[in-house]
C-alpha cells in the first residue's frame, strides 16, 4: 500500500545455535537493543544443524552462526555475520 509505514519497518532476524557461545553473547546485546528500538521487529530462529534444516537454512543464505538478516519492505537489505553491535545501531537509526 502506498505510504504504508508498516511496510517500511525494519525486521532483524538472528539465526543462532544454542551451542554457539558467540550467539549467546550477541543475543544478550540484541535483547537490550530491541528494548531501545521498539519500532524495529527483532526475531530469533534457533537453528540446530540437522540435514533437513540445513538445506532450508542454506536456501535462505544462512552460512554460519550467528547470522543476521535485516529486512525492509519484505526484502533483505543487509546481511551480517561476524558483525558488531555498533553496526546494528547504525542501521536502526
């Protein structure tokens, strides 16, 4: 819909694995950012590596954990891995 602000909303999806220590640390930081940026939708996808899920994840472009995709207007506008939290702040502002 023309001029619909909800379609312009940023959505950040973090793919992670429970066994990944870096994933756990970045998850804590992202939860803090999510509280500050209520206009950004934050989502998490726990990604245990099983053969059936691995094919789905790779089809989405997920190559390693943690892996973050940022969508705007239903299209990927940014992909992050080995990323810094300060970069997430830049994107959300």
